[in-house]
């Protein structure tokens, strides 16, 4: 592997992944790709810019696909202003299977665009930070999803691109530990779905992040922010 594209949201998982791929590539060419899709927590894109610079990427594109917000209206608490981001504690067992924070087909769309860029820059691999989630789940962050995306991409007759999800079987604490080993600046990542500092501490991703730092024996710097 001498070049790669990383989907970089600016969150915990993708930021650690970016630095892990940089470690694997060595002096190879690393491209970062971020998207504004109308997410309430667009603050994460500022963190993506910081992490991309820290990793020394060859290019970092932030692509505006905000039309996605209108296209999926009424279906996601992450993009619809009329749907509040829920506390994790308020979700039923049925909702934990696919919570209101799921954005319809987001990962399939983003990976398709990332594969297009990878093909254009002669990168064989696209990395994304899919993680099984410790307390809730998304169907497009599973090994089955990755396998089937790759089966489609393998149909390319000239420049097939492969999607890599090295964290898919990791716990969130595993990712925190790896990030600490890599020297990732966790203060320049953003996870809270509500998007306004300080992090709320109650939405699904906040609860999971805080639990991961506790399990890893580390302090989350976002909890210390005023």
C-alpha cells in the first residue's frame, strides 16, 4: 500500500484511523475526505481539518452534500432540526438496534464518493472508521456491509478499489488506547451529536465515548472544556 483515502469526520474513530493509516503508509500518499451532509454536529469538520494537517495528508477535501439533509428529511435526528437528538438512556431496546441518529444510507453514499476519489488518484484502498458500537448499532458499520460493498467494487474491470474497516471488531476503548499510543490529540476531536460545546454527555455517542475513556484508564479532554 503506497496511497490511501481516509473518510475523516473529525470524530474519535476516524481521527484515530487517520493516524493509524499514516503509520501504516509511512511516507506513502495519504488523502483525507470529509463531508458536510447537513449534520447538526458540523463542528466535527473543524476537527477534521486539524487532524488532517497533523497527519500530513497530501490533500484534504471537505465536500458539501448538504442536499442530503433535505433528501432524508424526517428520518434522522442528526440532520432534521425537527427531530431532537435523544439521550442514550431514553432509547428502548428496539431503538438501540438502529437508533434515531441513523442517517439513511449515509455510509454507502460517502464510501461511493470516496471510492471515486481513490480511483481517480490511483489509491487502491479507502479506509473508514466503522465500529460495531458498544451499546447500539448501525447496519452500515458491520463486517457484512463491508464485505458486500467490496463485492460490488470488485466488479471494476480496471481499477478496483477496496474498502477497509480495521476497527469494525474493536471496542471504543480499543480505539482510545490505540489513539493514545499514536499520540492523537483527543482535544481536537468531536463526538457529541448535539454539536454545541460543551459536549452534552448524554447523547449516544457522548455516553459511549466517556465510557471508553474510563475503560482505557484515560481522561477525555473534552470533559474538561468549559
